[in-house]
C-alpha cells in the first residue's frame, strides 16, 4: 500500500493538486452541490485557486465534532480497531495512480481482519424535503465519496456515520445513523466512477477543458 504523509495542512493541500481526493469525486460526475467539474479542472490545472472554507461555521463544526464522533464510534463498535492519520493520503490502486483518500478513520475488524473506511458526516436538516436524501440511503455526493475511498484504498467495506441535526417541535434534536457499504456490492458503481475519473484526469494532464457535467434534475 502506498501512503503519503504531509507535515501540515498547507503541504497536504499542495499534494492534493497532484491527484483526485474522495471529496472531489462528486464534482467530476456532476453530483457535488458545491463545485462543478469545470471548476475542479481549473483548480487542478492551476487556473483557479482552491477556496479556503476552513473558517466557515459548518466546516469548523464538522472538524471539531469529528474527533468526538470517531471516539464514540470506537466505543459503540468495539469489534473494530479504529486508527486515524490526519494528513495521510492512501493510494492503493495501480490502475488509478492519481486517486487517493484521506480518511476520517481506518477500521480493522479484530476477528476477521477485514479492513474498512470510516467516513464521518455532520449535517443539519433545514426543511422536510432534505430528509428525502437520507430516506433509507445516503445523499448521492456522499455515496460517490465513499465509492472513491473504497476504490483508492482497496478496503473491504465502508461505514458512514452521520450526525443529523434538526428541529422537532421547535426543539433542537439529533439523529445518528450508520450506513455500511460492502465493496462487493458496490463493484459496478466503482467501475463506473473509475471510468469517469480517468476521463477527467486525462483532461487535467493534457490540459484539455472537459465538457461540463450537469447534475440530474
């Protein structure tokens, strides 16, 4: 397994320009609510600077909550050994050498030795229609992110831990959910994503602007 370790956030951000990370995968296939595939291509080809969103309240909350949620996961699921490398970049797919993943946690099942990804999300539901994205599933952009993580690491499974904030009768409330994605069940989706990412990265290395990918309505 190839693993890179950046010294700090600045060097980690610089290293990200040389590949595709999990949080960027949704933009490539038109499923990111924050960035288009064209904007991502402009960042990777140094035409556009990456926006620094670290000071935004929702980002700060997510960063600060992550360590606590990871610790809670370890307490609730003692069958897993949980490790974390803040600036680690795992590259374990020789067919997609540009693909890497910086994980919220790495899982090792103590009895079986199976390895997995831990992805942690914090979100706030502001209106009832937003619940539809979580109705028996995870939002598409999060699913694509997990696919990329499985694709990059070669791990057997992923668990997404979501803390959802909402109001119930005017009172703040929390819903904590866990979703498991098995590699064997997501193989076809990973193959599709790998093809899309390879096309995008070819556009980066050949400095060729890709066609805009529009989100589904």
